[in-house]
C-alpha cells in the first residue's frame, strides 16, 4: 500500500532534480548573452570579468568562511592545489571566454565550450593512459563535425576575427577541462561546496587584481546598465548555476545532470536570436544538432 506514494515521491524528486539541472544549464549559458549586452557599452573583457567576480565574491566568500568553520583546516599541499585550480578553472577559462565573445557569436561560443567533456576525455587518454572506446571516438568525430560546420559559417559571414575569437574560447574550454581533471582528484577529499567556494574566491581575487594592474581606477565608473547587467551575470549566470548543478547532481546523478546540460547550446542559439538579433541558420541548427548528438553518445557510454 505504501509503494505508490513512495514511487510518486521518487518520481517527483527526480523531476525536480531534472528541472533544477535544466534551469542551471540555461542560466549558465545565458552568460554569453549578458556579456554581449555589456559589450554594447564599450566595456572590455578585463572590466567585464572584474564586475562579474566582484559582485559574486561576497556570496562565495561567505560560503567559504562557513566551510572553514565547519571543516578542519586543509593541508598546505591541498591549499596550493586549490589556488592553482581557481586560477586555471575560473580565472583563465573565464577570461579567455569573455575575450573570445568579443569576436564570435554567442551560439558558436556555447558550442565550443560544450566540447569540454571531449577535451577531458582526450586529456585522460593522453596523460592518464585511459582507453578510449570506439563509441567515444564516434562521439568526438560527430561533435567536432558540428563545430566545424558552425565555425565555417561564422568565418564566412562573421568577419576576420572569428578565428581569433574561436581560438580564445577553445583555450577557455581546454583550461576548464584541465580544471575538471584536477578537481576530480580533489573533490572527494575536500568536498564539492568547499572546493567551488575556495576556487571562486581565488579566481575573484585574480580577476580584481588584474584590473588594477591593467586598467585605471576611473574605468570602474560605468553607466548604470553595466552594473545591473554585471549583477545579473554574477548572481543568475554564475552563483545560481554553480549551486543548482551541485543540487541536481546530488538528486539525479552526474550523468543525468550532464545530459540535461545539452540544452545549453540550444538555449543560447535562441536567446541570441531574441536578445542580440543573431540569425539562426540551417548551418547553425545542423552544427548544434551534431554537437549535441556527439555529447549524447558520450553520455550513453556504460561505466
């Protein structure tokens, strides 16, 4: 008699987790749209990322302090590893991403970043001697075919800086892949919430310090629109997606949460059309379909 309510609860629990994962993926993908809107105020990437991290820092710092009080101090070796993770995973990756967004469409940026799992796979095969299965090779080929399709379209119609912008976003994806490999070896020891909050604090400090080295203080004075968009970028496109993804992984597992993330490139394509008037062409739809198909194949591999 009690099995039906229990089954219903489990189903609701799963659907709730799936909804959280989908919402988090869409919010995180919206980062590119918000960045493009901020660039209309003639703000450069250094200033943009500074505002993003400055607005998100108080939240991550508060969580970091809470985690410090809650847990034992970390060994010096782990502290150094967290500093490196913060620099390559959130500072370098975000900086290259926002630099690239100055030159390419939001849709192409999201597709390139969506290849991060494939870079993790290739790095694991190269450095950790992990065997790559035929299914995984097929997934990579399909995904890269999609990227090439959209890239050639943007290269033809998007101007001469598409190659430069794509290379920068590609560097962001590789940097974040390195972060994922290294954090995967540390998260079980440190805990996901502590790892993310500490790494984000390191990244925020690096981004803000970089601004004062490279830019005059007067550039902190911007139109009100820049502050509001930066606040949205920090809270809704950075903080919320990070923790929503963590909640979703806990509810429905990493594999299902990862598959839910496939909505990212699709949402960016249509959001870019709505907010930025970026055209949606058959080439882009075809490339997006190939990339998502490749990542879906990758997610179907049996562990």
